[in-house]
C-alpha cells in the first residue's frame, strides 16, 4: 500500500459543521451504500488533517517520511483511522436516529481519546494559556484532534441537530444550524444543486 496522497481536499469536504463530523464524511454512502472511499492511503489522512487545519505542513512532511519508511506501520495507522471513523459514525448515527448511545463504539473512541489526551498540554502563548498538541511524530497524530472533537460532540454538542444528506447516493451527515432546522443537504453547492438540476430535468421531460 502506498502512502502518497491521491486527492486534494476542497471546502466541500468540510461542510459538516464539526471536525468529527467532517472526518466521518471522508467516505460517501455511510449508512446507505459504499460509493467512494476518500482515505485510500495514509497520505490521504495527512492531507485531510492539513486541509482541516489540525496538522502543520512541516509535521505532515515528517509523518509522510516516517510512513514511507515503514509501509506496514502506515497501513496499520490507516486501518486504525478507518475503524475509529466507523466507531464515531456508529455513535453519532444512533443518536441522530433517536436511539441511546451504543456501548460498542465507545471503547474504541475512548482508546483513541486516551492516546490523544496524553499528548495535550497547556502552554503560555502571548500571556494566554492555551491547549497545545505536542509535536510528536506519531502516525496516529492526525486522529488526536478528531478524538477530542468527537468526545466534545458526544458529551456537550448539539447531537440532536445531526442530519443525514437527503441525496440518495451521499450519506454524509452535518449539523443543522438553521433556525427552523430545515437543512436537507450536506452542501447546497454540491448535493443541493444536483437535486435541483434533477428536478429541472424531470420537469422538462414531463412536458
């Protein structure tokens, strides 16, 4: 398995309204049918974290070099990322559907969170105390901020506002922050416009 990134992440990849939700959306068709995996190699995970603003480019380069030197470790790290993503989705989707938090995914989320918080420190930055991730070359580093975001969303976040995109081939989830809770699409510029174009096409065909 290679480690070089295979894709470029644009703004439509980050329409979920929360870092953990955006990470869940690195695959299309979750809960419907698998149509497109976006984390195909370890480099894709690094590229996503840089685009999300949670990983500095110089650390990305160091991790990419480490992964290139140990393909087996990179493959294992990617496998952990995908398993963690599935656990986060399972927890969020059950709550989204109105169910109780499932016990099954929590141990995996807790394991990743425990590892993440071991590398989190309070530091002084210009007279302000802020959280800081230690710049350690762990291949799991891209997942640490996601684990913290997932924990915050599951415990204190507006999980009740999670919505699944209505596009039949999408399956992305997002936080509905509209006042009347009317969000239908993951991104109006993507699935929303496709649905609008499809409706327009059907109307023209029916004339």
